[in-house]
C-alpha cells in the first residue's frame, strides 16, 4: 500500500486515490508530510512556525496516522456509494 498524507492540505492518497479537505487536525503540526511505501516510510518534519524542514524520520508503522487513514476511508466510501434516490410517492389508487 502506498500512502501520502499532507496534513496542512487535508490531503490523503492511498494507492493513487486521493481526497482533499479532510480533517487531519489530530496530526501534530510539525508533520509536513508522510510517505508510506508499503513496509516502511518517512515523516517529513518541519518547524511549525517557520515551516522549514528540519528532518526526515523513518517509520515502520502508520499507526500514529490512523486518523488520516480513517478520514480517507470515510471519503472513499462516500465517493463510491451511489446517491440514494428519494422515494416517489405512490400513485393514488382510483
């Protein structure tokens, strides 16, 4: 699974399917981006005030970013669920 998370944009992509405007407010403001390559990944860390990159940290789990994956899952489910057609009132019986 390939994952990209950009908290400041509210953007999450999983295997090339991305959604924006997601609520990623639970992710620390020092996280600029997360890149996951299937077995491991990296967190791009920035100074939250200056937004300058300060380090890339290797990760071996996405568990600290589960809220982003949950937001993506909700957006993906909504995108793949067809809208429900309103029921038409029954024709009067004469």
